[in-house]
């Protein structure tokens, strides 16, 4: 009746016209016991949050700003899977609805023609051995026509790439369906299945990159991705470095 072809992802919808952040709201609702699969979605965010303490520009009625509450049965060290499947689901939904090939820039930026179109922010409440819940937030630039000047080289939207207004509802339906398919796989995982797909869609692997680690910037060849989500760089010195979090810029070679 809601046009959703899913078993539980998005079957419970919490919609607001405006919120501070769908992730913050979803964390509160998860604390109150809202069930697995609850979708928190808003037309705009006043304080959309990004990774590494950044903000996420959330123009009203243009993008998709959403968060899902999940209560996965796997252990915390496997939580990277949630981020993998979110990025995979965005890529596959964009392909299904618009026929556009998007790729994943490490760790989880969805890129079209080298520009960022969507971002993912995963927040976990867990103890050593068990996950209480996970909130995964997805922001997609859909019908955004303009970006601040400083971002124009780096950021794009689906309408700018597709050249036609995009139905956010259709995209959301496809996204939830794809997400559920991958989430069910992740729960009953044949080892590495979601990781393999994430790696296959990576546009970082094999490229020369620069990584901003906050206190230093390093440069090297992206040689390896690991199932825990980490990236390995081979530096000019020959040294191999494992990166767990940071900001990647591709270097044209
Ligand atoms: C990033 O690329 O840094 C992650 C951006 C994540 C943005 C989404 S928008 C919906 C959800 N609510 C938030 O406050 N952030 C995420």
C-alpha cells in the first residue's frame, strides 16, 4: 500500500518536514525501541551531519535525507558491512532508476564522473560483543541545481548528471529494496560477499591518492581494501600504511 516492495526496511516510516538531522532523530527513536527497518526521512535538515565532524548541506525538497534503524545480529567488528551495503544500494538504485554508473570512493562516498553525489554516515551503539543498534544515514544530492562555489568542482547531483528532474520517491523505493536485499545477505553472510561487491565498485583501488589524516597528509598508491573497511596505501618510500579513517583525494596521474 505504500508502494514498497520490502519485508521490513522502510515499512515503519517516520517522516518530518524539517529536522536537525535524521541521524540524530533516528538515534533517539532507536533508544526508545523503534523497530529494525524504521525509516526516518525528512525534506530538510538544519544540521545535517557528515563524517569527520563536517556538515551536510541539505537544501529543502531537493535531496534525499534519510536514516535507517538496524538491529543486526552480527558482532560489532562486522559493522563495516552496513556501510558497504549502504553505498552498494545507492549505486545499484541509481543504476536501476537512471541507468547511470556510479562508483564508491573510499570509504563510502558515491561518485558520478568523479564528483560526490551521496554520502553515508554510520553510527553504532554497541558493547564488546553485541550491537544494540546501528543508525545508517544516507544523503543523496538529487534535484540540487546549485552548489556553493567552493564545492562545484567536487560535488554533483543526479539532476545535473541525468539532465532531467529525478523522482525522489522512485529512487527511494529502489534504494530501500536494494538495501534490504543486501542487508539480508549481510546477515546470513557467506564470508566476504558484501565486501567483494563494495570492492568491485571502488574507484579508489589501484589509484594514486592523497589522504588527509587530520594531522598529516600522505600520498601513495591504493593497493588493498580489507573486509573491516580499511584501506592500504603504498607510499613512495615503499612503506605500506593501513588507513582506518580519513579523506581521500584522487591524484590525476
Ligand atoms: C559524509 O559524506 O560525510 C556523510 C554524509 C551523510 C549525510 C546524511 S543526510 C541524512 C543523514 N542525517 C545526517 O545528519 N547525516 C546523514
